[in-house]
């Protein structure tokens, strides 16, 4: 991500970057909208079905996503052509068929994501992370080569082909080695396929609704910013809400992603409850440090025209703090098939966010959009998802909620204070990164120290499980 930002800085303006960030966000999120069946199929595969049932599930999935990839190609094309007709899209100066080609790549990304996600159901989750890494580096390589060759904005086509195509090829090789008799692509649905489609639709439709609403939630704030705000300011907001904070969230929710297959197999509740508390310290420590070090870092690394204000960083960070505290509850509900509860919360957040961001964006530019996102997240999922989680996991919300926010706010205050003092001393990008990382790490180390003391006071053995429990 850091290297790609450098490439953007050398070849595109802040205004054009903000435009293409919307386009890229739409296509990346479209890849996650798979009809909800991959989640359902993976949950069924993880529940140890009979060999015959397992084979039928795999064959159903391959047929479904072969046909679904073609449908996604058409849907992505229409979506991007529609965006290409908006006033904000004219900043790119590209013909309409450019947006149609970019949209058609949505079909490739859906096929690639569906085949890569199958590795979870096959018990090869660690390999999925390898493919995710390859996706990011493939996109960076496509960016660098395309701009180097003078392709201009067509570089994004090259980057998307590289980022989706390379992981797809490797995923197909691994699937073939693991399941040598499985047809990788099938376009002939049988009567059994249609019967299973009807049987899985009730659960999958809820997952599909959740996916669509999530795609809109993390795309439409960028659209609102580009439509109603200054284009340069919209580019800076997109930089924060897109690459920077979304990548930080992906990094910090790694444990949440890793544990949900264990929960789907029927265990892991005690680990989940501990992770909820641990996430409060983690998100608070990291985001508190980022608020004060990120503007200094971007000013040195990217230049003044790409630098956000500390106030904007703080508001965007607040949204991701609320999201982070709901991360483990959301994955826990997902593992239990509670897609409808998640969809209701995300839908509520989307409506709140759109209304508040549009109104406040007119008055306060991108700061208003960011404030609208915070209000939407707080009202839509901040409390409802935690309530649904407490009910499903068998914990008391009255006990969970205050201690969760207390941990987060203490971590934010400590790491933010250390980071603020540090950036008064040094102003270059490397120093800002070291100060931010050190501030977050010191808070987490202190958190671990308190856990050690509490464990000893309770007379418990000093092991990882007890330490996490007392965090």
C-alpha cells in the first residue's frame, strides 16, 4: 500500500486519485458480493459432512460460480458505465467504454475471489492469505509497469488483470491438486443443482443481502465525497478511508478472520470473548497513535497536497474504532450463520450514513462526510451488533460494553498522548512511523504487564490463556 501510494503520487493528481479510488473500491467490493453462497458452502464444508455430501457441495459451488462469473461481468459493466455518466467521473477525461472495460473486470474478480475463498472450505485457509498477498503485489506490479509504459489511466486495467488473474491461476492449481476429480468450471446446471439452490437460498440470501449492503457501505461514502465536496479534499478523504484505514483494519482483524472457521466447527467461544477485549486495546492503541502521526507521515512521504488535517484523521479513526470493536462480534455471528442480524445492522448503518454524510457534507465538506460516517456506524452497528453477539455468545452486555469502551479509550489516550509528544520532536516520514509504532507498542506492552499482575493476584498459572483472559 505504501509503495502504491508513491506510484500514485508520481503519476496522478489528488483529484484523479480520488475518482479512481471510488472505481477501485466498487470493483473490489463487488468481488465480495458472491450471492452469499460461498459463505454458506464453506460453513457446510467445515461442519464435516459425509464424503458424498462434500463432493456434491463442491460440484454445486463450481457450477454456481462459473455461471455467476458471467452474470457478474454484465453487472459490473452496467455499474461502472453508470458511474462513468456521473459528473464526478468526467474528471478522468476517459471515454465511456473505458468504464465499461473496467466494469467487465468485475466478472474476473468475482471468479477469482470465489475460487480463492473455496480454500477456506477445503481447510487451506493459510494459502488464502498467500493469495491475498499476491493480489496486492500483483496490483502494485501492474501499476508500476503500466505507468512506466505510458498507458496513463489504462494502467488500472493492467493492474486489475494482474491482481485478479495471478491469484486465480494459483488457486485453481491448489484446488486441482487437493480435489483432482473436481471440475473447475461447469456451465450445465442439473436438476440436483436447482434443488440445492432452492435449499440453500434462505440462508444464502441473507448473506447476499449482507454482502451487498457492506459493498455499498464502504463505497458510497467515497461517492458522496466526490459528488458533493471539493475534488482535492475528496481525494485526501479517499486516501484515509480507502488505503490507509482499510488496510490497518485488515491487518488488525487478522485474528478475527482466522478464528471464525474454528467457531463454525462448533468451538472457540472462549477465544472469541477474549478477542473482543483484546481488540479494544489493539484498535485503541493503533488508531490513537495514527491520528497524530499520519498527517506528519503523509506530509513528508506524499507532499503537502496529499496531507489531511489531524481533525479529519481523528474523525475517520473514530469510525474505524467503532467498526473494530464490532469486528469480532461480527465474525462470531457470521460463523453461526446470523447473516440476517448482520445485514439489518449494516443496512441501518448505510441509511444513517448516507443521510448524515450528504447533509453534513454540504455544510462541512469532507469533514461532514466523515462525521456522517461516524454517526451512521455508531447508530447502525456500534451497539446492535454487540447486543446480538452478547445474546449468541451467552455474555452480559451490561458488563461487556462499559469495559470494552473503557479499554479502548484508555488505549487511545495513552498512545495518542505519546504520539503527539513524539511528533513535536521529529517531522520526517520514517520518524513518524517509528513514533506511531512505538507508541502503540508501548501501550500494548503495558496492557500485557497489567494482565500479568492480575493473573498473579488471582493465583492463576502464568500462561497465554490466562493472560488473554485478564487483558
